C-alpha cells in the first residue's frame, strides 16, 4: 500500500513516499518565489499530481497547517490543498 505525504508551503513542498512503513522516495518541490500565485499553484498542483501518479499512491497525507497572522499565505495554501 503506497502512501504519499506532503508538507506544503507556497514555494517549497517536501514529500515522502512510503510502501507500508518503508520509505521508498523523498524530495523537495522547489518553486521560484518570482512566479505569480496562480502560476505557483498550478505548477505545484501538476508536480504533486505527477508524484502521486508515478507511485500510484493509494493514500495521500497533507500536513495540517497552523496560521496565526498571515492570511495571505493561508489563502494560497488552502487553494493549493
């Protein structure tokens, strides 16, 4: 059973792929902060989809984010999720 886990941010997203409890891959999706928000969201979405499809992940886990003051970041990450 393949599980993909993601720790998202607006420009960098870490990921790990597990088969049961065994780590089979991990990495970092690193986008330029120079890209506008819609372009970053689209690029991040497509890259995450490629990873999920590549490993045929049955489950996807996304870290729960906590935002205290930065509403702009919260909005962008909620659109990405």
